[in-house]
C-alpha cells in the first residue's frame, strides 16, 4: 500500500468555555489535522501541539515544519505506510513527539480502514466502552467552579479532575470538598509547583484525592520522588512521562503510583503501548489523558483506552463539553453509566465532516511523493 498524498491543515475551533491551567488560559483550540490518502481511503490524525509552547516545547509551527521538512520526506523516500515501520524510522530524529504522533495516528487509521477493522482491534484492546471523566479548568471564582462541577455531575461524569496552581489549591479544594464530600476527585498541577512546595503539597492528603498529577516540572524527578515518600495521595505523572525510558527511570526512582498516557506527548501509539505494557508488568495502573482534542484525536484516545491496563477513569469527555460543533459524526456522547462506547466501524469508526473541517481551516498544504 503506497501513500499517494498527505495533507496538513491548520484548524481553529472555539471552545464552549475557556480552559485554564497553571500555565495559562485558552479560548480556542488551534491544531494540525493530518490526512493520509491511499487507494481511495483517508486516514486521519491530530497533532496535540498548541500555538504556544506552554505544556511542552512543541507548537503548531514547529510540528508543521517537522512534518513537512522531515517526516513527510522520510515517509515518501522509504515508501512507508505501516505505522510501526514509520515509528521505527522516525525514531532516529530526536524529540518532536507530537509531530510524529500526528502522522503515526493517521497511518493507524488508514491501516485499520484498509483492513476494515476498528482501531481497537489492531491495538489489542478488549473494552467495548471506556470510563469517561472530566477535567475542569481554573475559574475566576470558586463559586463558578462549584457551579461547573455540579453541571458536569448532572451530565453523568463519574469523576472530576481539578486544575490547581499556587494560589488556586487548598482553599479551593476545601470549598469543593465541603460542597461535594463524596465525589471521586483528583487534581492536576501541570508542573506548577517547585521543590519548595513539598511541605505544603503534603497537606493534599486532607482532601481524599484519587491522585495528584504532575506537581513539579517534567525534568524534576527528584521532587516527585520526595513527595511520593511523604504523601498518601497517589502521585501520577503526565509531562514527565515522555517515553518508556523516562517512565522506567522515574519508576526506579520511586516517582509515581500512576501514569497518564497521552499519545502526543510520548510520540505515538507504538510508544504508548510500550509504556502501557511496562506499567502492566509493574502493576501500575494507567489512564488516558487528553489535550482537549477535536473528535478525531479524541476517537484515537478512545480506541487506545480499550487496552487492559487502562484501569482508571480517562480524561475523555463528550464532544459538547469541548465544542459547540465537533468535527465528527456521530459526536462523542457519555452513557448513563458514565462511559463512552467504542465505535465498531473501521479505523476511528466515526466520520469526519469535510464541510466542518473546511470551515475551521486557516492553512493547508498538500504533499505528494
Ligand atoms: O495536563 O491533562 C493535562 C489540557 C491541555 C493541556 C494539558 C492537560 C489538559 C487537560 C484536558 O487536562 C483533558 C481533556 O482533554 O479533557
Ligand atoms: Mg496533566
């Protein structure tokens, strides 16, 4: 199977509500959509890099250049179309995981469509539905946050993740716990704290949280291991877990109890599965993180989360939690069991709507061998 054409599109989609983390507030999503064409079929992938290098160093501009100048020429020059072979070849280039993952995901979707099988089956996932949770950003007022949580609970989300940062942490959690003493609650600091905050973070134990995610910068494994020794709340890594090697080192150093797996951050599904398998071997549960993806990237996450060691609730929510109009039909919906059904059709199993893609597109480039 020969790849006949690759398209990159820069898309802009407004969020239904701004999303704020310890590194900033965003009102809209800007991202790259990757399309790969072969034999009348099209595989879709999404690059999770943002406009600004706040979550990690990649941006929509850097990933555009890396895909255009490095990965597309690599793919065409070696006639690559299999995602596993593409991953192996792309690995000789350092970093740029989100750029690599966007193209790899498109190849996975194409492969699954050729074989007329759902992605889940190619990955070896056994779940028919996955656990859906919601990640709630920092708000202007605690009262706004309480109202939003109430709303998400009514919609059926079985667990809530709160974004925290210095100054939006203990007091907020005290209020939230007072209002909702029973809910399954976890927090994510997006690397917002430093080694000097360890004493303070130990007090998170008061709030009966199911985990604290990435309190310290990605490279500060030492602080994570120090905190883990002192806190009962399970520690989860996101930004630090950028490859199997990174996860293995962090494991040896005793940095975590749980891993958040994001396909973009780790550079594709091949690497994500290696991390999944390593964690399974060590009896470390994982869950699938999100980057506020469009329905296309989110469907990829849904299929990945069917693997057996995705034991914890995922940051994968319904389409309407993110966008007034998602790119796919049918949109992602949450069941009354707090789950999301995994589509059984070929590839991602839903249909990207070309008209909506066109409406959101700000830039487009087409590549042929
Ligand atoms: O750290 O999990 C994160 C969104 C953007 C950047 C980083 C993160 C997030 C989320 C969103 O928490 C989760 C979702 O997609 O619903
Ligand atoms: Mg996170």
